[in-house]
C-alpha cells in the first residue's frame, strides 16, 4: 500500500503533467458542496474534452502549503 507521501507525489506529478499538456487551466475551490452536486458536475464535464483532477493537496503539490 503506497504511503501518503507517495500518493501526494503521484498527485503532484499528474497535476504537473496536465499543466504541461494543456494551454488553459481552470481551478475551482468549493466549500460546503454536497456529493450529489459534485457528481452532477463531473457527469456534465465528462461530455466535454477536459481532464479533471480533484483532491485536497493542490497547495502541497505546488509548494504553497504551510512551512
């Protein structure tokens, strides 16, 4: 089973690969949004040509977390 650190590194690598692959990026922060509403958002985005990356460690991956 991968460690938390390893998962964060994999997440960061995937995020950086996506940022290198696409010319545009749309970042959203959402608080107090229900899981069903997120499900509907993900379903709607699947129909378009996009890559979605969801997680809580964006700031850690970018080196912006608490130090």
